[in-house]
C-alpha cells in the first residue's frame, strides 16, 4: 500500500509517541476518542485495522480483543498479533492477517497487503451476546452433568 495513512483514534500510554509521529509524518494522524456507538462507523472508514497485543502472558495470548471483534463487525480486516482467537476467527485467512512477530513483521505486511487482499477479506461471523451466553451456559451444564458426586 504505497500511499498508506495510519490513523490512531483515542488516547493511551503511547499518545505522546503518536502525537510526535503525527507531527513529523504527513501520513500519520491522531484523532480524539469517539463515543462507543461511533466505533463501528469510524472503523468502517479504514482499509485495515491493527490489533497488536503484547502476548507476554497466557491471558493475553488467549484473549479475544475488542478491537479485533469491532474490525470484523465492521467488515474490515485486522492485522493481528498471533493470538489463538485471531487464528480461530480468521481460519484460512490467518496466513494473510496474523503477524507471527508483530514488531518484526508489521512494516513488511503493510507493504505486502494489496487492495485485492483487502477486497478478498471475508469477515468472520461474530456471535451475539445471547449466542455466547447460551454456549457458555451449555458448557457449564455439560461440566456439571459430567461431574461425579462426592461420596
């Protein structure tokens, strides 16, 4: 993507670095946080989202980040850290969108991704809260049924 722009929305610990980069580069932009009901609309304006999670602990490696799910709900591909849930949701598309080592692979991925890759992306089906709750309830019921009573 030769004319790529990076837009960072929100605030956080890296805000000073983002603002510095935006001041030095015409293709890096920083926007203020948006209201929760505006996140999908903002995300739909992107070609590609970033979901780069430091996976230093098991909890992070097993997470399902909101940013990834919001991108998928908006129909936008996300370049992701090597999270098990990213691989599960992306399935056969994981080879394009999961970065094995984000610090090493991000710049190359941004050069490699083409308009054709973006257009070929098929957003995974995101379960509703009700569907997720039903599956969780069923899992608990199976676990309780399988449990042998103490004697």
